[in-house]
C-alpha cells in the first residue's frame, strides 16, 4: 500500500483485516512510526481499534522503505493528489515520485492498482512510465480502482462498498481484482468493469455530482431567503421523490474537505486541457454557490451584532469540515471564523476533535476547551459543524452564559423551536 494517509492507512488496515499480508509504505517517517505503534494519525471512528487488532495478527506492518515492499503480489497506489497552489489543477508530484520509486523494484509480473483520485489520463501515463522503467517491462498490469469512502465512515465504506469499479486493460487485471475482492463480491457488491479512462472518470464524476447536489439545494436556500420560504421543508418534500432522493440535499454552509472542492476544480482544469471546458463550466457555478454560503453566514452573524464585529465576541461551534472528523482542509467553519476574526471580532472556537489541527493552522483564533466555554460572553453563537454534541446542547442552560442570545445555525441541524423557546433569537441559512 503506497501512501498511508487517510485512504492508504484505512485501506491497509482493512485489507489486513480481510486476511491479506499488507505492508504500508510512506516517505513520512513520523506517520510510519505512529501507525507501527498502533496510533492512527487522524480521527476516524473505530480505526484505532482495528489497527491494534490487525497489527497483533502480524499481517500488517509499515515502513519507509520501498525495497521492503518489492516482492508484493500487487501494489496499491493511495498517495494524495492535492490542489496545486494558486491553480485549479491537481498536483501529481506524489504520484510521480511514487512511480519513480516503485518502477525499479518491479522485477516480476505484477499488478499496480491505482486508488488515488486523479485527472483522467494519469493512469495511462503511469502505465507507460512503468513499462518503460520497470525491469519486468510491459509485464506490469495497471488497474484503476477508485475509492468512494467517506471520512467518518471509512471502515464501513471500505469493507462494505456500494460498488466496486475495476478499470482494466486486460483479463489478467480483471481476474486479479476479482480474486482480491472475492469476499466482497460474494456478498453481492456490484462490480463495474471498465477501461482505465472510465474508471478514473467515475470517481471525479461522483464527487462532482455530490457537490452539484449540495450546491443545488444551497441555491434553493438563496431563493428561500428572499421569499421567506423554508429550504429544510423544501428539501424534505423533494426527498420523497425517489428520482431525487434526500441524501446530500442538506442545505447549509456547504461543502469543504480535502476532496469535493479540489476535485471539482481539478476536473474543470482537466476538461480545459482536453478542450471540453464548456461541458463542466457549470462546476464553477457550483463552486461559486458554495463560496457564497460562507459569505452569507458572515452577513447573518454581522446582522446579529448591529452590523459591526468590532469589539464583539463570537462563539463558534465546530472547526472540522464535517462531523466525526478532525479534518480541517478547506473547512467552511474555519473559513467563516477567520473572516469574522479579520473583521474585528474576538472569535472563540470549539470542536470535539479538530482542536489540535485548528490551533496549528489558525493560530490567530481563540480556542476553548468546551462548547460552553466557547460561547461564554458571546454576542452571537455560530453553529458551523453539526456534531451530535452540539445538537444535544441545552439552550436553557446556555442562555445565561452569553451576552446576547443570538444563534445562527449554519448547518440547519439544531432544533429551532427549542432554542426559540429558551429565549434565543435563532437564525439559519435558507429559513425564515
Ligand atoms: C467525499 C465523498 O462523499 C466520498 O464518496 C469520496 O470518497 C471522498 O469525498 C473522497 O473523494 O475521498 P468526504 O470528503 O469524506 O467524502 O465528505 P462528504 O461526506 O462527501 O462531505 C463533504 C462536505 O459536504 C462536508 O463539508 C459536508 O458538511 C458537506 N455536505 C454534505 C453538505 O453541506 N450537505 C450535504 O447534504 C452533504
């Protein structure tokens, strides 16, 4: 398993759990040391327990040395493909250096299985590179096997995926994949066998669709705001139409994280290179709607403090880009918190899991040890990541801790009636 960040570590642990001998390779010695010691370097429910259990079987180990993985029957490529600084396109340097390290070690026929999210055409380039540089030459098989796991549900999504996609160039590749995933296939998981290009596209198309669905309902929220309609009710009513469905139709502060935002941008950049930028121009609107929600949240908060943040105290509930995660990459919550801080307010943030990451990357903000502490003396409270812990807060008990009882629910997840009944001025995105 080449790359042991979120995807690679989860996949390595789950494959060892399924009974395979797995060796995770990463150039980051600190990550390798942590995983070897049974410590998962990120927050993911259940993963620490599964890591400990699989390490104990002796089937799983981690190393910084590619040489130790040289004799593997198959090589999964799980390295990151972040957004290039200042550009929409994906940075493929990790993939390129992984291929450069792996190629000289391939001395016998082998299958290289790509799982990273890549611009279409990358797999074909990787395969050509391996054929040229591996001692075994064109006996390297390439398979593209996109991964759809969600943070917070990583184990469940890996062990019980809703589909398996195998992008292959020959029956040898398909046979290898059917063997590796036999236990899942036997439970009825649908398998879609495609060429390399289609498999690479499936992943970005899926994320583009999910982002579009979120921005669609957030665009409806914008219309609701000027018509005094209720986007939550609107979304509920749409959800009963089986053709539409209710998942990913929650209006609020919009999407963030290490995947959706950068994937739609990289997809647009790739479409431009391929001369079909018009086909994906709607994705720039999807991105723009998403950004506008953040600005709207700041405006709502400003309205609560008489149009000026100067010398105001703002309590922020949530820092992670979504609940059950400590991931703060492109976090809508921290973006909003930072904008308000820059506008002159004292912003105090609390998150159940993402405090270490938030403090490291956003040192200018103030941090509290609990939700209660974050809202102490606040002029307005902002609910920006919908952790269960925040839904369970008692608005009656909190009422006396704040200077003004203003709450803006950026995730449409709190019980509006309960907060209003406790004397709070409750506002939300897309709702009266
Ligand atoms: C996403 C995809 O859902 C996974 O299928 C995919 O494998 C993964 O990216 C990836 O490419 O690796 P993830 O980034 O973990 O997974 O997060 P999501 O659960 O998709 O949520 C993304 C963002 O959308 C979050 O900020 C969430 O708060 C927001 N969201 C989600 C909404 O605003 N409304 C919704 O209805 C749903």
